[in-house]
C-alpha cells in the first residue's frame, strides 16, 4: 500500500506525544513493507520566517491556498492509495482536505485531541471541564481567550473550526479516534458516527521491563495545569505530612509550570525534578518505577505514558475520566483516582506503594493488557484495516462501518462538572 502522511510537527522545545505517534506509525508501516511518504511542515521553522510571513500566519490558519496547490501537485505525481492526516495547525490548514478532494485520493484522519469541537482542543477552561463550544459556536472560546490565554490567538482557531467544520465531516472517509471516550464526545457533538472508528495508539515494545519492586514514583509529561501537576504536588504534600511512602517522586518534563514545580521541589529529598529526558532515559525511568502517575485534570483523549508503562510491566495511577478509564482496569492493571481530588490521588499512591504483592500482579496484568491491545502488531492491523475501509468507501465498493453507540449524557455531565469545579 502507498500511504502519504500529512502532519504539522509541533515545536521540538515542547516534546509532543503526537509527533512520537506519527513517527512510530510511519516506521511501523515501512517495516511491514508499505510505501510511506511524508508531507509535513514544522512549527520550529516559524522562528526563521520573515516578519511579514509571521504576521500573515493567523490568516492562513483557517485556509492556506499554497499548501492546497503544493499537496495536490504531489498527489497527482505520486498517486498514493490513501492520505493519512494528523495535525494541520498552524502551517498546513484544512486546505489539505481540498487537495485530496481535487485529486480523488481517500482520506483518513487521526483525531489526537478535541479540536473538531473545541478551538484549543482541550475541553477545559480555567482548570475545569468545559463544553461551551461543543456542538455549537466557538465564540465562547474567543470570549474567554481559551488558547494560550489570548482572545487574539484564539480567533484563528475559532474561525477555522467554524468555516471548516463541514469540510472535515464530508472530506474525511475514516476518522481514527484514539479512544472510545473521545469517540463518544465527538459523536455526541454531531460528527458523523459511521465514520468514527476507535484505533488506540500503539507503543513499540521498550525492550526493558521492570525487575523488582521499583525505585520511584514517576510523573513523565508536560508540566502544565491540564496535566494535573498542581494536583500531584498537593497530593504529595499530603503524603509527606503523613510520613511519606518510602520512595521518591521523580518529575520528568518541561512546560509552563516548570519554575513553580522547581521551587516546590527545592530542598526536598523526596522529590527529584530531572528536566527533559531523552527516549532512552524515559524507557529506563519507566522500567524502574513503582508506578507511573497520570493525574490529568482534562479529559485525555488517550494517555500515551500509561500505555508505555504497561509495556514495561508497570502499573499506573491515573485520573478516573477520559480515556484512562478504558486504558487502566481499576484494581487490576492500576488504580484510578477521583479526578481533581488530591486526597483520592494520595490514597491511590499510598496503596500502590504499600501493597508490594498487589503492585507486582498489577504490573503483570498491565503487560498482558499491552500485548493484547497496544502492541505494534495490533497497531499495524488496525491501521491497515482503516486504510482499506477508507479506500473502499471512496470507491463505492463498501459501505461505511455501522454506527456505534455513544453516551448522549456526556455533554450534560461535563457541563455540570465544570459548574461544580470537577468531574
């Protein structure tokens, strides 16, 4: 099969799980004998643009005609079987869909977040769940400045969502949702349910697994409010006040709360802030962990670090909402805490560090779960199946997949949680 992958790479200064997923899928397909090309832009290149080009960028976020022409020319020259679209913000734009329509090439799109229904893609505002724009106008996002705290920066995203909503829904033959939780949100917001397929991200086998009980608790990810970093600090303070849990907390990552986290950890012997790990260091840190902690306050569409822990035979303590509830079987392969509740998080951390035999069994269950649902073999099978479905749908040789059920009460639950201050 000949696949062309379309992706706007996120800035390397803030390592992206999405970039990692794209690279791993390209490598997986090529290793299986498929021909894979890449049509990409890099957000790193924005810094080198002349001032005039930088000033024009917001106008091009909703629609970039030069990208449409360039991609269409490449599609006519190479004639791939299918185009796989990932991120198009800010340098590509949904004009890539028009290029595919111009040339009649089937399109698959992976939805890595919630930008189809929420301009910043987080379903969160001011640290609380928010569904104000879901299924309706994105104007509330502009009013609240939901992207980077700026109304001006939010406008291009809101405009793009408004003017391209139907183009996405009609121009993509198959959407890959990276969790059932995400699919339920998008289906409930009016996206074409028959085109939404759940395809969890896969994780390569790390080649190293935990031996023994582990040496530390590990937070591995972006240091940001939505990732639950402040919640983790509050829970750790509660644990420390009660005598601690016998192992240190390792915090690996960078982000807007880096200074705050560093100041909190300064002078403590139960917390180590190690900055940004390279891939090898990440694998080693995970394999030496008693558990990986993922306390996100926003509704994660997936949760890559949890699956990376599973692959190493390490259980997770994760927030009990979003995709985590389908990744972690509570009490079997890890523990789920009440979202936004530091006492619940502290209790789960205390339990998973104190009950060593239970922890070891959870680690074994986590590894089995990985092998059954998130291994490269499973990932390849689901990728190719999705491509074949898209090709068949575009050619008229097969109908779309049958509709899947969704929880129609989800929007009400999220809206109520936002009003009440938690999920």
